[in-house]
């Protein structure tokens, strides 16, 4: 048993969690992984993978029981994200996005909203977290989409881009500016928009470098009318909702990246154990052993931090923002490094689409960009050490 296998074996799961993880691993290995290359080539949405995931009832694991769920630990959720992403990065992010999107509703929605909306996701519905705009990426305060009150309704106008699951979702947890509140931060507000809302349209999907089977959509809102009952908390509470939600979605992005990293690492090890040069297997050369040792050591350390952050979140630690940023930064940088090195280890084969590492390298890149670019996370981590007193 190698050090990565020992790390996996050291995790303490309940009997129910162990059974579910076994089922997810089997599904990932036998059904999802064999389809991944074809979906990458076609860019089609993997509905059969989603149906298989729903057959396992995976959405229920992060929905409270009173709303149709069967909740398991946050660590178990992260383990499922990693397993699905190792098999198919597109499918991993499609499923993980459901948690990213619906967590604000679970944490900040009122009883009527949760009773009405959460069962849809528990039953297998898809959700989107709608933040990014052409003028507002990592700085969400630059968004221009407006929410205008009109009696018992809210009128939505604006546009959004780069929305994961945006072309297929049933529910959209959406952030914009409340028209009657001044200030770029103070006016940010969150609402729930439902599929089929008049005035809401999907204007296109992106043709991407990687995660090609995961829909990334542009959305438009032209006097879209939603019920005021779909307002999360009060007008102007959106920024606190957004920041709290990102602290729990960023570890999920890290788990997604670590799934890609694991796949690339395993492909490299398999190739280097089977490929010979000058009468020796590649992994018998000391220089390559050093390369693998460095990657393995970093992978073990980052995955250990993944479980540490998961425990903090399960313990309701009051502030995990910096810990989540460190995890997101290191996991995604490592995924890109391992995928790039795997292509190098495989040489010309690694550059060809017949080998998975070519796809994994393309899939890994986005993890350094979304949920806050890694440059933004470095800034967040660095400035956390600024002294509050000025001398």
C-alpha cells in the first residue's frame, strides 16, 4: 500500500458513508470514466452520468432530512467530488455545482423557501450559482445586474456570464444590486430564480479548453419578474451570503482539482512502470524517482489539508476563509503541475488525445481561475498578516 492509499484508508467514515463511497467509486470507474473522452470530444452535456448520479441519490447527501435529504458529512461530500472528478472533471463540477449553488438557500433561506425549493434538488434537480458578469469577475462588487422591487415582485435586468450549469439548471441562486440601496457593496442582494421565468433567457454556451461537457452559459434578464418571496434574507444582505457560501464552495473546487491531480498522477505512475528505456523501467531512473517523490509529497500534504479544512467546516469554525483560500490555491496549482508533468513524463504520447493526460492538463487549468483566481487568493492570504495598527 503506497502513501496515498494509506491516507485514503486513514479516513474515518460511518458505515453509511463507506457504502456510498464504494458505490460512487464503482460508478466512477465502470460508467463515468469510460465515457469521459467522448464527452470531452463532443462537448455534449452528460445527461446519462447525471441520471446515474441521481439513481444513487447523491444530491440528498447535502440536503437536510426535513426537506427530502439524507445528509452525510461535508468530508464525505468532498470525497465524492474527488472521485467523480477523477473519472470525469466535467461530471465532477456539474454535481459539485449543485452544492455550491444551493448552500446559500440552506444557510440563509427561510422555512417557506426551503420547504418549497430544496426538495427539487434532493430529488435530482440541477442548480447554478449566478455571480459573474462581463464587468465583475473576482470582484463581485462590480456587478451591474439590478433587482427592482415592484409590489409583491422583483424585476431583474442585466446579464451574467461563465455560469456553470447555467444552461440546464432548475434553480438559480443569483446575486445582483438592489436598486433602492446605494453603494457597490451595500446593495448586493441574493434571490432565487426558477427555470422558465418569463424574461430570462440563455444566450449561449462557451466552447472551452477543458471541462468541455460541463455547460458554461451566458444568461440575460429582460424585465424578468420573480416573486418577492424568492428574496434571500433582506435587500443588501447579499455580500455576507456570498462570502459565507464561497468559504464552503472553495474546498469543493480543491477536491475537484485533487481528483484531476490523482488521475494524472496515477496515469504517470502506470506509464513509468510499464515503459522501458535502455533496459530499465522509467521509474527506475533516479531523476524520475525524485520528480515523483516531490509530486507525491505535495499531494499527500494538500489532501491532508483538505480533510483538515473539512473538519473545521463540520465543527462550525467561525472563520475558515484563509484556510479555504490556502486549500484552493495549493490544490489547484498542484493539479496543474501534476497534469503538466504527466504530459512530460509520457513524452509524445502525452501530447496526443489518445492518452488521458492531455485532457487532464486542459481540465486542470480552469481550477486556477474560477472561485477566485489564485492571484486573488494569494492576496487574501498575504494581507491577512497585515497588522491592524499602523506605525
